[in-house]
């Protein structure tokens, strides 16, 4: 608990991104601002009939797991990282219905803890439906604590970043349009994607939530993300497909927020 998880724009994500051309597309397309590949649903079996547990990633839908019952609850900042893929269950000790991989989008998987029991951690997952949670064994996990919190007030169209309980910045942002709203509830900083040839933003920071109205966008899972925008005129408006467009200063500060950090999105 003495160290923090990797920061959103950490070297691991950047290095992997440079080394993987396919992910250069993902940087702009995995989010609600674009597409990607279509993911599997829980319970899907691979060719040949041999059952394989689905991975809890932004590409999958996990309908056999419980939802977050307290989406407005404040997290204590505890986040965990599996050293290897770990089974995910609906209840402590129940049969696994998915597995949480050790990496997400070519970076390390860090997820926030929302409940603990002896030998078990209940964590938020990056899959659909929004707010899906699962129980994972406490063994084989690296644990850390993020002192950062990110809040998005959709009514005010404002993003606030705090560290150690102290506000370090507040910005006017662009949010989802009425027909493609930004989803509310608890989520978390999932990954950092830095395209080699950025167009509208030097960084795209996906979170563990998806558009509530778009099952797919451009062929992908419609993952919500923070990212920049070349025109300041959009800030303070509801004009996106669900992503949150932020000013350059906000993006720079969000890029330093550890992965797994809780993100609270309210009406």
C-alpha cells in the first residue's frame, strides 16, 4: 500500500503503443469517439466447443455478474493489479464466470476495490454493462492506493480533479449530446493511449464505462474516454458521442492520475 499504480500516461502504455501499430488505431477508435473490434459476451465458447471464460475487458459484456449497488459512494482509493489473469465470480467462492487479465489495452490492469471480505476483493470491471462488478481472490494481487479523485458534473459541464482531498483543478468540459449522453455512476481510469500521429488529441484516456445509447461506434465497443479537442468553443456544451472533451491543461493533469483511480460522473 506504499506505492501508487502506474500513472495514466506511463512509459509502459506509451512503449507498448509505439510497438503495436494496431493499437495506434485503437487509441482513437476504441473509445466512444470511434470503434474497434467487437467483443465477446459472457458464456461464449470458442470454436471446437471447448468452453473458455470471457475476459473482463472493455470489449466484453458480462451479464452474469452483479452491478454496483452504490454508484454514488465514495471510494477510499484502494486499487489492485493482478499479476496474472484471475477468476471473477458473482460471489466470494462462487464458480468463476470470467477472468480479469493482467493487462488492458497493452497496459497494466488496475481496478478499484469497492468491497472487501477475507480472502476476496470486489472490484469494478471495465466491461458492459456499466457498473458491473466481480469478486476476485485476494491472493496474487498487487495493492496500492490512489490519492486522486476525478469528478465530472454533467449538469455543470465541469470536471474537478482532487489529490489528497485538495482540489488541484476545475475545468469547463464538453459532454455527451442529449441523444448520446455521458453515462453516470462510478467508473475508473482504465488506460492511456498516445497515438503516434494524433489528430484531435495527443492522448486518449479511456475509462471503465460505455455509452448507454450506442452499442457500438464505428464497429467498436463505445468506450467512454477523456480526451482533448482542438477548438475551445465546445467546452461547456453537450455535443459529444459520450466522451468528455477536456482543455489541454486538464488533459495534462489527468495524464498523471494513476490507473484505477475512481471517476465519479453525476447528473
